[in-house]
C-alpha cells in the first residue's frame, strides 16, 4: 500500500446559475474591482488516500465523489492523483 | 483589454485544524472508505477578468484575494491565469 495525494475540484455545472459566484462578483464590484465578469465558486478538496496503485487511488476517489463529495445533478468534478 | 480566466485555490493553512475536512473524513469512513487519511477542504474560484496583460490580471486577482477571497489569518491561496 502506498499513500497518494488526491486533489478534487468540484464546480457548479456551467449551465447552472451560481448564486454564490454572483454574490462574490457583486462584492468585488463594490470593492472597486469593476473588471471582473463571471465568477464561479466551487470546492477544492485534498485527500490522503492509501491504495495499491495510482489507478486504484483514482478509482476510490471517483467513487467518493460519486457518493459524497459532488452532487451529480448540479456539480462536475475533476481529479488529480500524485504519489504522496 | 483582453479577457483572462483566473483560477484561485483557497485552502486552510496546513498548521490549522480543518473541522470541515474532519467531518468529510468521518463521513467517508462511515461510507466504507477506510483508506482515507487526512482531508482538507477549501474553495476553488474561477474569475473572468479584463486586463491589459496577464501580469495585470494576476496583480488584480492577488488584490482580490487579499481583500475579499481569502482570510489572511487562516487561509493560503494560489493563482493561475490564462488567456480566456
């Protein structure tokens, strides 16, 4: 078993409204950052995973995203795995 | 003026407890993912920024992080800028 560092980025789907992103955009405009257009806000998770191989770590991470970390209806995720 | 896509990753400082990460770790263990160790949860933002150059977009994004997007006491951030 080796340790892997899995980076997970979870973002609201491009076709959906992102109220949190809109709130951040308004706050940035109010602070004088008028050059900011669209803002999207998602999550970034870093997981420490024990697995026999990089592929196994990736498969486990994908299962975690499907079952808990991302909402399959409203969010997309992508994964990056590296040896820890 | 050109448009740039700025990716911002904001994570809790490594030396601080991350209660949200601990909650995710417990939930993953309860779902049977016992191979997961430390979990850290942060934010990922994607901003659409108008600027005269890549360096100017980066400087503006850094100012936004310092003033609004990241808590300088508890969080670290890193930035990536690409032409949109």
